[in-house]
């Protein structure tokens, strides 16, 4: 055992703490910034949602006890969401009789810069809505599910007989009806449109959701009018913006502060340069220490994603040790990264190169990967070649990131800024502790 403890000297302080104690208690964390999740804020304040009358009362209480810092922009948004929370009491989109449906209240589309607390206020609102028919989803994952449903419905249609004209079939309305039966409230995190396949169906999909009484609350980095800006065939997308504005109030949450970058305890060094001595050896030791407590052996893993095989060369239990080539040089997408995030709570990525214009596609994949890892609270350790890539720690300032020539589209630049902010948060103590799924499963 003495030998194993000596190995901990190679690890970031929090990794050592986690390996020694396997404790998820957040008492070691400093006072929270408003970029926290609801659960983090509750853990640090020592109170639960049960002690408050609603989201605004909860938010005010967390400010009062010093867990959150006062932010007038957040408070103004929370007041609106608190009103909607009260309006939704007893609401259902199920028809009250054969002829009548209850009139749904308008939802909210909340936009602003990265790290300003949009997700936190939405999650706090969501936790107080008193209905089981609600869903809180990442927009990427939601649209993947929509496309799967569309494919399933198309496959279920009778095959066309030879010589017969196929009847046109539009599965979008039935899919919207399915979703409406499952939820009267949909909360979307990171509402962004970058895929033409999504862009072309959003108007019809959401129009049907709204007509079926679904209330939508969404967060985004962009105002509605800037969604899918400069996208292919945007003229066909623009009518969706009017639909969104008809059924959702638009709120701006932009205090000018990225709370993810405020002084929050670091988990230690979780990124390494290729020029650093023994960097590979250090990562190897970290993997060995983390995998020691896994009930598994180190081996390749093959993931089944939509009937495709995605091979990872080195994994042990809930830990994956990957290379940039494995994850971003191959034609992988959001569905692959979401499956990785579902199966693993710790991911190593080695040999991330300098992301130049020649690697624009790989850079997009890395952004999508980080989004998926962040959404599922996956712990992320990375090793890369010399040069500035995505980390502020490597000298890339946010002002420089916003004008990088590698990205020409507005959506890409916003996504890049979000990734820089998220990578900063992913190095914090609280993020690392929250990602320990083994303790959650025991609880």
C-alpha cells in the first residue's frame, strides 16, 4: 500500500484525494460562483430544493447564504422563470375534453455569452416545475433522437410495390405528437443550429410541438435572429425564427462575466505538453491509478452506435484512454461522442495537435466532443503537442479566440468560445468530484 501511495505524488492533488478517499463531499470547495449547477450550489449551501417555495426563493436563498454572488441580470431572468413556474402549476397539454385543449403559456428563450449562468437558472426553474411530464435535454441529443424517430417511422411504412408510385409520407408531425405525449415542458440547453438536416425540419417540428401544447424553455449563446447565421439554405430556415418568437419570450442574460473563469479551486494539472519531461509516463501512471479501482481489465472496447462499430483501443471500466486520432480524425459525430460520454466518466485524450485551418474538421469534432463530455460531467485529461489550441492556460485569450481565422462561421466562433470556457471549468475541483459516477451509483 505504501508503494501505491508513492505513486499519488505524480497525480494532480484532487485526483490523489479522490483515489485516497473516494469522497464526493463538496465541503472542500470554496464559495460558489453563479456558473454552478443547481446540484453544486445545493451541496455547498447544505440545503435542498425542498426548503424553498420556488426557483426565485431558492436563488435568493443561495445569494443570502453566500453560496452564489448577486447578479442582477440573473435575478431578472429568474423572476420571469419563477412566474412561469407558478403558471405551470397544474398545467397539462392533454385535452380537457374532446374539443378543447388548455391554452399553453409562452416559454422563454434565454441567450447570452458563455459562462453567465444560463444553464444554472434554467435547471433551477426545471427542478421546481411540478409535473412528471417534463424533459431537460441537450439540443444535440434531442435532435439525434428526433432523427432516429423519423427513421423508425419511415422504416415502418409498407414497402412500395414495383411499378406503383410511392405515397408521400411526412413523419415529422407524428414524431412531434409522440414527443408531446411524453412531455408538456421541454427545457433545451445549448440551443444552436449548425446542421442543415436539423435546420430544414425545425419549423415544422416546433410548430407541431407548440400546437400540441408543449412549453419550451431554452438557453443559447445566440439571439433567435442569429441562429444558423450564414448556414446553407438559410432562407428555408428563417420562418422557424418567427415560430420561435411567437411561442417564446426572448430574454438576454449577459452580465459580461464568465463565471466559469472566476477564482474557483483547481483540480490540479489535467493537461500536459509533449515537450514536458515524462508527460506520457505521468499520464500512464494516472491511468493505472484510476483504473486500479475498476472492476475490469484494460482492453479494447467496441461501442455500438446506430448499428455502427466504434472501436476504442484502450479502456478499463468507466475510463477510456484515447488519442486525438481515434476521436477526431475519424468521421465521428455527436451520437458517437454522446455514447462515449454515457459509458465513461473519465476520458484521456493524447496527442492533440495544433489546430490549424488544415484541421478545421477535426477542430469541429473536438468542440462537439467537449460539449458531450461537459454535458455528462465526464472528467477530461489531455496531452497535446506544442502550440496554442483551446486552453487559456496555453496562452490563448478569449479575445483572440473570437477572431480565429480557423473558424469563418459565426456559429463556429461562438462554439469555440464556449469550448474555451468549458475547458476552464472542467479543470476545477467541483467538476472533477461531480464526475465520480461510482459514488453516485453507491448512493
